[in-house]
């Protein structure tokens, strides 16, 4: 039986319908006024043509060596200068991009709806090789040590040679009949591949052979219906100082020893967008878009911010003394790491923001669902700002 994949928002509607009644949906929080403490300066903006603005295609920018690379859902490829946003080159790949954009040395990597990984030259945007897999690719492929790792929706991971595009190994894990639509990007650290699975587990594999090193369940399916039993580890994992931090939908937030998978701590909490971290805390948005900071050592709550509740926010990303997240209306929100207070806001794309912004050299690059790519810098105010930052 083929697995069905649903967006998190679509599943919320289904869960409510499954209750046999029509309760009122908890509406997204409005944009409240707040005291702005920083000025957001737009450095430049560009736009790609997007075919489907409603589907959350992971249009993730890759920023390297003063170049920003972008790919649209239609397979249009563009390279911009990071400083000015000027076009360096553009090309067209005959593919429907579903797996975002990855990087491997001199190559860009695309996952497609037709079960392909496509390698593209960073110099000119031309195809170097294509490799056929077994099903749709929904996560950006990643690379380390000459091995590219790609995920497909049928529960398989593939190791592919970055030089030739030939398959080196394959790992397969069964997929429940109903899952969230989306796959966390594999993380490669010290010749191991760490990945979250749709059955609520974390798996560590050998980068060289694809063999399982260890496997740990962080969420147990509960309830009678398939909706109740969803426990996807759908968001990106983070690995730091020998510890893996991961979150499961309708499950737990956990810290695991990267070497063995041993549980260090866990908190009952549901999230599907992934985590970020600094030297003290981990930061996440739960399944109701409440932003939380947790102590890395214990998992205890440091602060909670519910001003963005139900706004379908992205995974928070580290931006100096702040974390920043995007929402379904195309706003970026900066929160202070110290206490979670809102300190700045900027709208970049009315179609919404579905992927985590990228930070490089203190500049934030955010991709909107309408095809915009915007470079922003967070500035200290030269003169006192107005007492209140108006909503929106």
C-alpha cells in the first residue's frame, strides 16, 4: 500500500474532522504591536518564476563564496552575487524540483519529483550527471567525503558517488501508510549519517557502506486511527559536541549520544519543523508555532513565545543574539535569545515563507514561496525608533 503524505496544516484539518464534529479552528495569532529594537535593512531582492505557490516546495538558497544559488520548482537555476544580487548565470533543468538545493564541492544537487538526483555545475549551471532513484526526493541531497546522501519518500536512503553519480549503497526502512509530507535533511558528521524516520525513530548509518550503526525510537505511535499514530521525525536534526537533538511530531524532543544513541534527556513536545542551537540552548517551534528555548544540558524550558501561534512558522535560525523565523504570510520575525521578546519584523513575500532562512556573513537570505530571494541585514538603530512597531 502506498504511503499517503500530508502537510501539517492539512493534517490539522483532518484531525479535527476525525473527531466527528466541526469545532472552531484555533485561528492564527494576529500581528501585535511591539517595541522595535533593530532596523531591518533590505540589501537587494530578486525573483524566480514559480509555477505552484500553494505547494510548499523547499526553495532553499545555497550561499557560498559570495554567490547565492537558487532553483525554482520548474527547474530554473540562477546564480546571484551575494553582495549586490546581480545575476551571474542562469539555466533551465528539465525537472520538477521537489527536494530543494544541496551542495557538493563544485556541484549543486537537486531532488526531483521523477525520482532523480541531478548534479549541476556551479560555474555555469549545466548538468554534470543525473541519477535515477526509486521515488520522489523531498529533501535536499547532502555530501561529505565524496559521498552524496539522498532520501526518497518510500523510506530509502542512497549513497551516491559525487564524481560519477553511481550508486554506492542503499538503506531501506518501511514507511507507515500515512505520514507528514516532507523529509528532514540527512546530517553527516564524522563519517556517519543521521536521519529521522516516519516511524518516530532516529537512525545512524555508516557513510561508507550504509550499514546501520544504531537505531533509537523517540516517539511511540498511540491511538486507534492512523492520524493519531503519526510520529514523524520530519524536521532537521542538529548534531553538536557529540549530541543529537531531534523532535518528533506528536512525540518528544530528545538529546541522544551521537556515538551510541543513548538517551540523555527527553521532553514530551510535538514539532515538525526542526531545531537550531547555540552554545547554551536549542530553539524550536512546536506544532502550534509556539517558539521555545530549551536548555541544551537538561531540556528545561528557558522561555516561551506564543505571539506567533498558529502562523505556520519555519524552523528558527541562529542570527547572532537573536533567532529568526518566517511565517505563512511572508513575514520574518526576530526574537531575542535572552527572553524570546520580539525585536524586529519584515515582510518579504505575500505568498508566505516555508523554508528556513540562510545566514552567511551576518546577512540573512530568505526565500519566499512566490519566488522572491531577499538579502537583509539587521541594523542597530542610528536614532531612537518610533515607540511602537505597527502590526505588519
